[in-house]
C-alpha cells in the first residue's frame, strides 16, 4: 500500500506530545512500563529521557522530532505491517520513521522481549 502526499503531511504535522500519552496507555495496558517505552524510543532516536520530555514540552511535530533524531543503524531491520502499510515499502522517509516507532511500540505492547525489539 502506497502512502499519499496527504497522509505523509498528516504524519509530519502531528505532534509527538499528542501521541506519546497513547503510547504509554497502550504499553501499560499490556503490562509494560513507561521506562520500557522510553528505552525503545531512546534506542530508535538516540534521545534520552530528558530530551524526550523537552520535545514533549516544546510540542514538536514528528517532522521536527525525527529531524533531531539520530536513528539507530539497525532501524532498517524493523519490518512488517503497521496501520495497513508494509514498513519497508514506505517511500517517504519521515513516514517510514514514524512507522518504525509505531511498530516498536506495538511489539512492546505485544510482550516481545526487549532484546528482540531493540534488534541488536
């Protein structure tokens, strides 16, 4: 499934602060912790917990969030389907990066071991 320019723009303008509480709710409902969520975000982006909180306070868009991020070299190993899109086929880099994050949160919520999620 190919993303549309409108879909890509929607992802770019969405704020990380608006999505982060949903990530927390999703993982905690499945017995995981905010600390584990932050660990997953840190692995993908290079942001520590303090920086994550700064970005939330600044209400940055996903576009700004991922522009500041230093993606983990193994991020390209994140594959599969998320929200109806096969991650490895998403052409827009920002949308693909946002879906990487969504996929990692899903894997955490589904009980996958951190060692597997972090693709070491």
